[in-house]
């Protein structure tokens, strides 16, 4: 079951790794793995798990950048993944995301990533 929501992408997303926890209040709603991240949101793996379209507190535990936290809303859901749009984030956490994206853009893998994932077209609008 795939649920698409209208969403325009403003930021380039890059691969990310780490554990992701979505909280609804004090309760853990979902544990997943990060797939990619941008200054606008996050994509997580969530096989067969469909979320309500509520705002969640998100915690990402990255190997290189530590913990990143923000609030977000699901904007895309499929059986394999969930896309989350950032709705609220503090400056320190946003800086960490910019640093993560910037560091990846300085690698040779970034050029391959552009070609393999057609991120130039994807940057402007999601399907």
C-alpha cells in the first residue's frame, strides 16, 4: 500500500545511516533505519509500517554526527519507506544536517549518487 502526499523538495538529500526513533509524546511509535536526509526531511526504512499523519518527535543516532532531533510529519509512505518533512528543528540540529550533507557532497560518491538517483530532477519535486 503506497500513500503519496503532495510535497515539493527544496533541499538535496544524501544517503544517511543510523537508528531513527519516532516518538508520539513519551511513547516510542517506531524504530527504523535512516535511508537519506536533507535539510528539509528524512527518509526511513519501515517495512509494512504505515504511520498516522501526525507530528512526531524524531531522534536520529548517526555514527559520525551523534544525535540529531527534530519534529516532523510523514509526507510519503510505502511498504519500504517513510518520508518525513521537518516541521521544527533547532539551529544546532539543523547545522548538523547541513554538515552531514556538505561532507557527503565533498566525496567522490556524490557524483555517482547524482547519476544513480537522478537527484537533480528529484530535487525540484517528488513523484
